[in-house]
C-alpha cells in the first residue's frame, strides 16, 4: 500500500447483526440447540464472534433454504473478519456469492477484504458490482474510494467520498478520509471543515482530532 493509502483507515464493511431481518423458526422437530444456533447465527441472540462462528457452522451443515445458507456463510465470514482471520473469511464470502451472485453485501465485504490483502484490482471489481447493485451503500463507496486512492485515482476517490456525503452528510469515515485527501491536495480550508464537522458531532473522534491538529501545525499527519 502507498504511504498515502496507509493514512486512510480501512473500514471493513461486513456486518453481522441485522443481516437477516427475521430469524425463521426451525421445523417442529428441530432441537432447542439447533434453534439456538439459528438465533445466534442470524443475529437474534447477541454473542461473541467465536460463538457466532460455531453457530453459523452448525447452520451451514443443515438443510436450510439457499438464501439462509448464503446468509450463514456471510455472517460467519464477517465474524472471521472481526477475529482477524481473513484467510477464513474469504472462502465464506465466496460461498455466499456462489449461492447468490447478486448478494451486494457479500460483494462489498469481499471487496473490502481483498483490498486489505493487497489485491486492489480484484477488490475494485467486487466493489464496482456491489455499487451497481446498491448505489446507496456507504460502506461500498467508502471502500472503493480507498481502492481508487491506492491505485492513484484521487479524483475517483474524491467522487466516491462526495457520493457518500450526499447520502449522509455526517458520515464520519467519509468526512475524515475526504479531509485527508483534500489536505494532501492543498485544499486546506475544505479539509479543516470536514475534520471540524466530525468533531462537532463526536468530540472524541481521535482520527479527526489528529488530522485537524496536524493541519493547524502546518503539516499533514502521518
């Protein structure tokens, strides 16, 4: 990753809770243990990441609907990301997409993961597709901006941050990262406004504070 790219915090976009809006009741003959696994895997029951991995592994081994199996693979992959086991997360995102090729969230998550693994071209392909499927995904747009920045496309990265902020002007990830990009290109007034907007909403945001202090000191934060 370039020195400029290192200054941007990569946001892995895989999110477990809430992926499946309602947990389906298992068949009447299902054991309480199987129902508990479903509740944990699909986010109804709060649990730690390792327990979620175990629960989703149980669900993947059962004869559930294809969409739920894809969701179980996605959720297990997301848990592996949280556990910093990207080598295990990738195959789960692959499996989810093999079942549901238009699964935008899985494309978004795999794209973010590929970027952290130093595969920007593959990441960009997934993120482009995710955004085509869901043009309002802030996670995919933020991640694609980071990929574009690493590939030297500052204009494209800025356009993606702008798109996120057109959807949600308070998105702290886009504001901080856009501010860093603007500062790097000499647009210090706009950069300062972005950092200050983050701090107005969240005075404890360390990234925004660090960047604003560096800007005030007349140098770009490293």
